[in-house]
C-alpha cells in the first residue's frame, strides 16, 4: 500500500493541474463569413480578447455560418461556440430551439452608463442573439466598364439594354425579390406588403426574368468582388463592406450604388450545447461593447449596432479615409433603403426559396 | 438425426461414415458450419463497423422522410383530437380548447415556434401565426375558446390550416414524399400536382439522370482509347502515363474544379486564346461556365479515372493475338475491333459506365461551383434542404428517391447485362 502513495499523490497533483487548465487558457471556436469580414473581426475582437484574457480563438470561415448549426445540435456534437449569423437565421434557429438564450442584461452598458438594452439599435437584441453590425446588400459596378453614363439607381441593375454586361446576384430569394420590386418602381415601404401577395411575388419574378439570362449566381460573400475583378460581370449585388475593401483597400475601380440597398444585421449566437458556452458568452460581451464595435468599423464599412459606438468611428486603417460616409446607415445613403423584414422571411423562407429554386432550375 | 448405431443397423449399404461413425454428410456440414462461423467471426468487426457507421445513420436519416413527431409530441391534446375526428370543416369548441391548452403549454416549454415551423413546411405563414398567437395566448381565459382565438387571429378559422394540422397530428407522414414528387395537398386534403411555379424536383431528377448519362458517355468515348493506349504500350511508358491518369485522382476535388473555372470562364484562358487567334470576337466570348456545360466538362474530367482504370484492367487481360488472328483471317480493322476486341472489353465498359454514372448521380460540389443555374443537380437541392432550409424530412425523401432510383437502375443493368460480367479491376 505504501508504495502506491507517492504515485497517487503525483496522479492527484497531475489531475489538479489538468482540471485547473481550462480556467486559465480555454479555446473557443468562432465561425464567421470569411474574407475581409472575418479579418475585421479578428483585428477588432479576437486579437484584443486573446491578449486581454489569454484564451485562444479558433476562427473558422463558412459561406453561411448558420448552416452547420442544426446538423451539429441535432447530432449532439457541437463544435461551434460562437457563430455570426443573419437576422432571419438568428430568429428561425432560436424558434427551433437550436440556440442558447442570451440575457441582454449581462451585456456591458455604454461608457456613459446607458444600459445595453437602450444603447443597441432597435431590433439589434433578440432572445438568442446580439447584433454586432449593420450591413447591407447593395449593387456595385466596375467604373472602367462604363465610360459614358454610369448606373445610378436600382432600376439600372435590371436594365441590360442601357448597361450591357453580365450581372452577379446572390443565389437565393432574399434579397433579390425585394430588389426586383424596387427596381420595378415599388417604394421601399411597400415592398414586403406586396411580397405577401401572389401578384407581388409574380411581379418580382417577372422582373428577375428580364435579366435571368445574364446572371452569374454567387453564394459566398467573397465572390462578387472577385467576379467584378475578373471581368466576369459588369455589375453585381454584394455586401457593401466587401466592395469597400476592394475599392478603398485594394484600389479597384468599383463603385457602390446605394439606391435600393437592403439593410440587415449580423448577430452573434451560441449554438445549444456549445462546448465552451460560458467562455463564448464572455467573448460576446467583450466583442459587442462600445469600443470594440467602433473598432471593427476601422477595418470594414459596416455600421456598429450600438448607438454609442457611432461617435467613435473614425478613419479606415489606411489612416486617411473617413469611414462615416461609407456606412450603409449614413444619411446620404439612406435615400431609398429597405430594412430586411425578418418576420416576413421566417414565414416565407421555405415557400419563396422553393419557388426561387424552381424558377432558377427552369430554363 | 441418424446416430452411429442406426447407421450400423442399416448395414454395409448405408451412407458413408467417418471414422467415429458419424455420417459423412453431417460431419461435413458441421465442419463447414464451423468454418463459416469462423469466417463470420473474422468479418464481424467490419460488419459491425458498417452497420454502426453506415447502415444505422442512413436508415435513421431515411426514416426522417416519413417520421416527424414535432406536432404530435408538442401538441398532444389537439393531436389526439385530430386523430379521432375527420376534419372536413373547421372544427368546433372541443378542438379549439385542445389547441389553446396545448399552445399555452408549448409557449411555456418554448416549443411553439418548432410546431409552427413544422406546419409552415406545408402552409406559409404558419410560423408567425403560431408565434404571435402564443405570445398573446394568456389573454384567453376560459371558454369559449373558439371565438376568442378567432378574435386574436382570424387565420385559425381557415380549413386549409386545419387539414394541414390534421395530417401533422400523425407522426408518420407521406407529405415529404409528396413534396419530393412535386405533389401537394389542396384545401380539402386531396393530393394534386403542385402549382407549376413550384414544381422542381421531377425536372431535376430527370436532368440529373440525363447529365450523368452524358458524363458517363463522354468518359467512355475519351477513356476508351486512353485505356487502350495504356494497355498496349510497353510497361516503362505505360507506367509513366498511368501516373498522369492518377495524378488528378490524387489532387483535391476543389482544386480541380476551381482550375476549370480559371480555364473556362468568359475572361479565362480558353476564351482569351480563342479571341487572340481571332476565332471569336471579343464580345462573342463563349459561356462555358456557370451553366450545364460547366458541369458536364468539369465532371467528365473528374470522373475519367473511374472509367480508365476498370477499362485498363480488362484490356490488359485481352490477348493481342486475337486481333492479329482476326486480321490475318481477312477481317478489316473495323470488323476486327467490333467483332473481336470490343466484346472482350464489355466487362470493363459495364463497370466503368456504371461506376461513373452512379457517382455522378450523387455529385454536388462541382455542380454547385460551376453549374450556375442550369447545371444544378438534385443533390444540390438535397444539400439546400439539409443546410439552408433545414427541412430534413424533405431532404431525406429526396435522398431516398435518389437511392431507390439508383438501385432500380442497378437492377435493370443486372437484368440486361448481368453484374457477373462486370470487372472493377
């Protein structure tokens, strides 16, 4: 018996050391959209958090970070701790019981003491998600391709006579239907009302029919700037930040048309049963505080989801470009803008995407 | 069972026995059984592995295509009411009472939205109907339930909603198969063809079969001479060529597919070349990518090794003398090929075509990347419902139909050509 004692003591000590380890240096997996967007999050959120807490972050890219969540939760084998998802997905997944609920009361207040629930923009906090940015789908063109008149309105995206060339569109019903209706002259305020009717949907598809032959469909956010750069398309819808980074960051002759933009939130969510749930929550609290959200705008042209961050947004990382006018929420860009209606999409996502898929598959 | 004494009693003309008197037949059966058990014991780990990692998960997944208990589990009172009654019109107070009680409970358990999503598969708008009603359900205090619920939202008074709920009340459903076959239920609950602008899967199944057949055909045309060359060259050259066949086989699928994008896109290498030598005008560039030609070209390239390898292994065994003999007996080159060489390579052709066809039918990465809209296959829709729409029931139904179709084709092949004739290498 005595012979075992030292061994037992060593084993106990080793056990204590091992048990103590997760508390000192954990690792969480954060899934986001890749490209310039993930880079902005790594610079503004991940690096400072890792430096401050000593924890590690494994950053993973996905064309849509929401996609793997259901499979992982249903299989009971969750590897994602934090995912950056779109509004309608955040709501839908929360409804399906696939996400942990997040109490907004634990989020840090603004520097002046305003509680988080009032500091975030309306709609930026839901039962299961905390928004970090406001982004928008815009359309952009290669200025080198249009020497004379340049596209000015959303109608020009659908006008292949006046502005010849291929078009890039996101493969999916959202937000093509909205943009088609706006291009057809429907005011932004009436778009969703019209899309709940059969005539409205038919009208949107009829408008899409006019350019169907000229469309190159994209899926990942990094594709549209690439399609423009390759000359594969002359105009494409895109996430505004991606075009900003190509135009300002990489000096491409790309221009954004803000008319008819569709605004949306990106939100952080925690899948149900995430392996490091508490640490994930710590990360979200850190990443969505006033300073961090403002910092992200230094790297990509997406608007912070907190009102108190707005004042802190300054220059782009090149040190000379003012970010404010490039934000989708800048007054000059909001002339004809639509805010994505998540309830509409939570209801009609399956129906309209089925119809969209049928439309796309028929020649 | 005859014993040793029986055998002896039967006399010298009785059946043959072993040394200890056991009939030979029994001893033989015992020995083979023992050998068979031993063999079973040896393959048991593999069998178990295949069952656990392959048969069970696939079976479970396919079961989802007919089984969805979300509604019956979370709305127990209403489900049993609906199972007990025939819904020919909007029901009365009883059913509404069950609905209100279930919805109150579902709200407390936070499952009301899942129930709404289940109904939303067949009726758009149900998600928000269930959510908004559940939010306000506390306002309903005691009977009459029906009037109060209809006052909250008049949609609860629609027959179609009730027929959808009546079907969802049974955990086993044919609704996903109906949808996968472009069918739907009308307000009375009868099966009809889906409205034309929502029919998609039949069309895609057909396209998948046609494109896969085309890819298999092109692979055969391109692969046959290549395999013949490999089989007839001296070893030192053929080994080198074999590396060229295998090299793409070892390269990542994504790398190969994206290289095709570089080559074939309208500002790509091929188009640039054709424009610079003047065959094409700059504004008349060919659209070789993001349509079904993109899918066909890239898939043919990716599938080629699956055709060449079985062909090669068969051709290697065909004696060269036969063709020479045919020629010396006066057959022309075409006749010698068609009557002597080709029939001997049929097992390889069968194996290659079947292999390429079956792999192509389930392919989805390549069509997703280079297929644009007209080059999408049914597997892209399955992936869509697995990952994007989260309608796993429908994904499972589509997968089951695809699997059934492939098995059917395999059976047909067996009847027409015979699987015994196939040689995989």
